C-alpha cells in the first residue's frame, strides 16, 4: 500500500502517526482552468495517484486557450504553470476524447475511483428575439474562438462592417469592444492570424454601440476593463448615464470610469463608441443581413442602424452536451461541495453556473478538492493501516 502525505491526512485524522492507504485513481473531464486547478490540488493530496485529464479538443486549457481575449497576455500565461502538470507532475493528458461520446461516463467511472466533471458551459446564450439569426449577427464565443485560432472554428460567412452593436455589458462585451478598436497589425502582434486580423481590424470610420439592459448600478463589467479602453486615441466616447441618480459607491465608481472616457475623448474622432445603459433588445431587422436593432427602455423606444452585431449575454449548457448537469442533479447530490454521486464530482462552471473569473475558478477547485479528500479519507477510515 502506498504512503499518502501525513500533512494532508492530519487535516482530517489528527496526529495518528504514519497512516498508509491506497492512492485513488482520478479522472478529470475537461482541461480548462477548473480542470487543471483541481488536478494541481489533487496531485498535492495524492502524489502517487494516477491522474488523467480527458479533453475533447486536441490541446489542453479550454477557456484559457480559446476564450480569453488574445491581448490579455498575463491571463493566458497561466497556462505555463499548468504545463508543469503534464511535464513534471505526471498528470496524463488525453486529447480528442469526448467523454459521453467517445467513451461513456459509466465506463470512465468503472475505470477510475474518482471522476471530476470540469467541462464548463460553452454555448452562447441566445436572446430569443425576432431577427436573431440574420447574417451579420455573431456570438461572442464564436468571435473569441476565431481570434484564438480554435481548430473547430472558421470565418465562413463572417463579414465585419463599420457600424457595430455589442449586446451585453459584462467583461466579455468589453473585451469585444477593446478588440474591435485594435487594428490588424495590433491584433497580429497578439497572435491573431492575418486572415482574422484583417477581417476584424478594419479601422475606417467606425461606430460601436455597447448596449446593456441593466442600468449602470447593475452593469457587470469590472472597472479595470473600462480603464484599459482609455489608452485608445482618436475615439470619441458617449454615454447616456444619468449621473444625478447615482447614489451607491460601486455605481459611482463605474459611472466615473465611463465619464472619464467621455470627458477625455476628442469630439472630432472618426471612431465613436456609444454606451447605452438600461436598454433591452426588442428585435433585429433587415432583409438577409442585419440592418438595425430596436431597443426599449421603460416607456421609450429607440432604433439604431447597424451592419454587425456581437452578442455577449453569457453562456449556457449546450443542447448537444455529452454530459448534462440535469442528469446528475437528482438523489443525494450536493452541489455546494461539488458532490454528484459516490466517486463523482463537478467543479467550475458546470457546478456553479457561467459566472466568475479564473481566480474564482481556482478557489472553486480548492473547495471541491477539499471535499474529495475529506470524502475519500472518511471512506478509507476502516481500511487503513496505522503504525
């Protein structure tokens, strides 16, 4: 029987001397940040365990590789620490293997003592409104995958015009705004292919409308994301914020960040960015290609002419997902601990929904790994040898 680290065991068992028990075999489904972080924690807890990460893509890191904006170099650099999992820590990576399709989850559970689902939620939410499927309307996920050269994504049918609407005001929407203000050469400097950079980086006269249904006090963007945009020159910013209604401190900081952009931008710039807060999207109109968007705010309506739309209103579980959360949240499951069934756990967006940054994913992975260790040591309590 193999020796587990006494420092880990002492958390659950106290000072009992040297405790020996067999190391569990562990499978992790999904190699994004949550999958890699929980692999790190479980490797520390079980240094002798077989740990295998299964991924449907040919390469690891998921959202970190294909979902993070290409100009966020610092965030993408996190992948370098994950590389040590496979090069130094003996974690096995198995790509081009979709669990639930190429191998059933039942089969995987029969082969491993512990299975952790870390597949995330990777389908863009739809608005569910008229005209949503007109040409010229693209989801944030597709655009981000294109910019990051996802092997299963292509630019067929994509044409980016000069009058863009971004629906949503979370961090992903602000990413799309920032990337839309980069020219082709700048995009290529961040690793974007020439074809996609030329497609996305046209810098003729351009108007970008960033439209969100929430008022400024409920907007989801981080203030640091807005401050990043202040580096752009030759851009005129406008906003419809009613500053007389800002009362709480968080709202004040958000509105001040937007106001800084507005007051420090040139009035005669060729590129214009308009922020609209508190406007719901009613419908898109156009014959084949989108020509505009109809909006409503309380009793007011507004129509904006556009030729390109990016939707960035969040993510959801795909209808075609090989592993569905609903199929595992019955009986004795406990999502707070990431527990689905004996030996079956979940982490990341699959567990808590499509919210939270990469640091949140790290804390989440620690939380679930602690639950896994606690359950495993409790299960093995009557099967150990103490000497």
